[in-house]
């Protein structure tokens, strides 16, 4: 299996605020209907080896009134970007300041030595008062690929990278979280999950106790599991739960594993669900149903993924979710009622947010995602939209699919070895009551209909919604369920593509 990267700063670049309020006609790809889209950033690079102007794959995190998003800029066809960009608000999402990481890639200011960067993940360490952007430093498209973090005390000025793992292997799909509960015995521990593609996507974890400066050697799960796209979460008591995509010979799975000792050891993976996977049409890059996971104030974990189990003949995919309070026993897989079963609407690449000030039956949730109004489309006819839904009752009901942006023609998107790309994952974060998503939106390139050949006049940038998304009081009952989880240990294997 090749990695998803290749397969499937003290000075701040452009520190001027790019909070550009954009209101367009309904026919525009940036149409927001009842919403106003806010452009967070745009690709500042012009190197001829990657596609410009393109940004892909944002992650977000919020603490207090500060919201930080990070993403790839200048996407290469065969993996990674020219650099990692960021967009930060320190006033609750009213305005944003954007830039690019320093000392990262050869294109950065000042320049680093990595040829490319990928897979940004944002975290905040409350004990040490430091923001972290975890990312992959690509020495060459075939590897090695290092896991790194850049640090900041304000979300605006970023350090040179610190090494999480540089063992010479091809590492992939990193994700970082910190224990921010002051009463936790592991307050101030930060955890980074990644997979070692050189070892067949073996799942590995590393821990820092000093604000991301130093990291422990990589550790495997007790059962030496294989997987990709883990998203660690920390309960108030310090327990770390890591939902992750796994694979058997014939199916993708959603699994999870736990640490109860501050990352000193990691338990075996447990099965959440077997995924009924449908690759979206049109050659878009969405070849693995990566999960999106978040936690409420009580420590209850929610994990969302794309699944066609409820659709006749697997004709389209819904978003589904499962919950757990301990990471080992999971609820039934429940369909999020975005659109009616059989509607033909195809939903994929979710980005979940849970309001950490809410819990239980009054937990506030928001999910952003991409979708096709017609799943049965082709590269020429597929229309890509951005949608969202909210729940005010812990996932018992959800609002109907509401369009935020689109439609986009697939040829407007940067091309990769695994297809046209907006993201492998998305992210949404609550900043107080509203939820702020970050997502890539493409418009027609200036130099022709195809981004790959029109570069440097592609036009795909990172956006959010002005003022954020409010959680609606009422929604559609989420009553479609299927029992597919187990508290038994998972028997994951290496991914085999035939």
C-alpha cells in the first residue's frame, strides 16, 4: 500500500488579514444561501512543480476565543503541498489572520529543508500555553516522511519544527491532541497518532509532556494493529481514546484503542463497526472512509464516518455515527438523517464538532461534509457541494442537509494520484456557541476548465462561515440503526488492494 500522501516562521507570510466577506448569487460555486462565506486564506506560492492557487485538507481547533485552522497550500500531484498554511482568529471568529509555517519546506520563509509538507493537525496545550500544528515533512514523494510539530504561544507566530518521529520510514496521517483538564493526572500530556506505511500502516503513538518540544519513541498498540487516520481524544480523567480506520482483507472497519496511563502503553484495538464502503463517483479523492471524532464535556466520544449500509444496493453513502464512554464498548451504528434513504444524495468526508461545554442528551453537535446531490454521476457531470447539519440533543435528532457552498465541477479541483482533491479529512470547531467549519471551495480556473493544466490560475481556497453555524433546536429523529460493534478485540490486518 502506498501512503495517502503519495497514493490514494518567525516571519509570517502574508500576515495581513484576509477575512474577505463573500456573498454571491445562488448560481455561484461560493453561494452561501442564508450564509455568508468568509475566505480564510489563499495559496501564496508559485513554484512550477505544484498546482496553484490551491489549498486542501483543513483541520481546526479552538480554545477560548482563539480558533486556529491549518491546511496544505500548493498541492502536488504526487503528494503533499508547497507548505502548511494557517488562519487564526483571536476574537471568536470575527476576523482572521493568515500565513504559512516558517522553516518548514524549501518554499517557506525562512526556508526549511523538506521538499513538501502535508496532513496538518491543530491542537492546544493548556498547561504549557502553546498551540501545536502537527504535520508531515516529506523528504521525497517516496519517503522518508517525518512527523513534526510547529509551536506557537498565540496561534500567529510559529516556531521552527520539532521532531515527533524521524525514523527514516514513510509515516502518514498524523493527528495530535492534548490533555487540557487541570484535574487529570496527565494534564499537559500531548499525544500524536500516526501510521508507519513502511510497516504496512502499523499504528503508532508518541507522547510529549513538555509542550511538544520532546516526544517519546513510537509505541504500537498491544495487538500491533494496522490502521490509518486515528483521532485521539482525552477524557476528563486522562483516559485517551483513539478512534481509527482499520482494514481487513475485504472491508474497512472503524476501530478504537485506549491508554489509561498517560501514553505509557496502548491497549488493543476494539471493533466499532464494519464499514460498507462506497467510493464516490467521478474520480474524486475519497478512497478511505476516514473517521471524524470528538468528545463532549462528560468524556462521551462521538465518531462519524461515511457508510452505505442503509442505502438499497449501496447506491449512495450516508453519514453515520457511534458513541462510547470507555472506548471499548460502542453504541449501534446510527444514520444521520441528512436526506431521505433512497434520495440518491452521496455524503462523504465529514468533519465533526462537539461543544465541550455541553454533554449527554443536551450535547450540541455540528458536522460539515461534502456531498453529491446525485450519486450516479461521472467526472464530467458530478456536482460537488458542501453541507452541514446540527444536533442539540446529543445526536438523537439532526437538521436536514443544508448547503453551504457549491456546486463545484471536479476538474476545478487539483489533481492527485488518487483523484481530484478537496481533502482526505475535514474539521469543525465550536468557538463558544457557534461552530466554525473550515473547508476548501473551488471556482473555475482562470486559465481553462482543468486546474491541473490551468495552474497557476487554479482557484481553490479555504473558507469558513461568517459568524459560525448555530445549533438548531429541533431536527429529524435519528432512528435508523444497525448493530455492528463489539467489545471484543479487533483483528485488523494490513490493507490489501487487489
